[in-house]
C-alpha cells in the first residue's frame, strides 16, 4: 500500500504550551490507524494539526503533497474531520446536515451519495426531515460520520467517537467504520480513549505520551503485549 499521509516532526502550540513535539507518523492508503494515549498526550491536537485547525510546524504531506492552510484547504485536499463532540448542526435537519458535508464538491452526485450513505445508516432516509438536535447522542455521532462521508474523503479523521456513548452504540459505530474500510477502501485515522476497541478496529496504532510518539506497531501486537497494555494503554 502506498503512503497517503505522512507527518514528519510536527509540533503544535496553544499559546505558550507545546502540545506536540516532533510527532512523526504515516498512514497508508486503505488503512485504519489508531492514535492512543492518556488525556493531554496530544491525540486531538494531532488531528487538529492535520486538518489545519491549529497552527503547526514540521511537514504534513497528503499523497505526496504538502498540506498547508486551514480547514477549508484540508477539506478541498480530501480530508474529512469528525471532531470530538460530533459537531452536528442541531437546528438543521438530518438531510440538511448531510448536504452540508458535500459543500466542497462541485459535481452533481450529492443525491446519489445521500442514498449511498443511507445504506450504512438506513434511518437517515426515513428521518431526513428531523432536526439533528432531537437525535440521541449515538444518532448524532452517526450523522457526523455520514456528513463526513458526503465529501468522499481520501482521509477520514475521527476524534474520540466513543465519547459519551453506550458500549453497544460504540461497537456499532466501529463496525460501520470497518465496513467502510473493507468495502470502500476508506482510509481512517482515529483518536480514541478506549484502547481495546481502537486496537480491535485498526491495522496499526501509535501511542502518544506528552506530545511525542512513545511507541507504534501493528494493533494486534500492541493489544496482545501485556507490558504495553499496563504501561501505556491502561488495561
């Protein structure tokens, strides 16, 4: 598989506080890669640096080209970012939220893609006129994913998708992510507090510690190494 995303010695700050320190990682096309670590390790900042939400230093390449600028530039380059907290537009309907996901596109396939996305989430067609703010937390998370898929991204960034959701909903969410990866070849970089489910759903993983990559490797190996689990993953 060819490399789709490459970070080389990326650093980022929030004012005087350095959140990332020389983070280097790669994501190959068609992979699901997890970023793990304790709160404050720099996981969310890594995604924000890729999507241009925070200023950063170092090199970020998507498909061999430097990824520069803010969120709109990243979206046009093919990056879709589902932020922590879902970010649905609560006063808009389900269908309106989906259509907003296609704002960077200039083709006429939006209607067909609403039907495509609804194959993964059949309830979205049935409840297209319902306001997003009246959905359950799990449904809003699914809608945020569906909206991101509407842009037909090269790279999907997922930030803490399990946050605040029941275990059954989390399992269903990651089942759909795996299905998207297997059926459509979708490349995913996911930040997740729940190391168990992230390692089960991903091919490889990076573990961050105080803004640096502490270790990386195949997810199955990290999941089965008891010393790594106890020292870095908290279970």
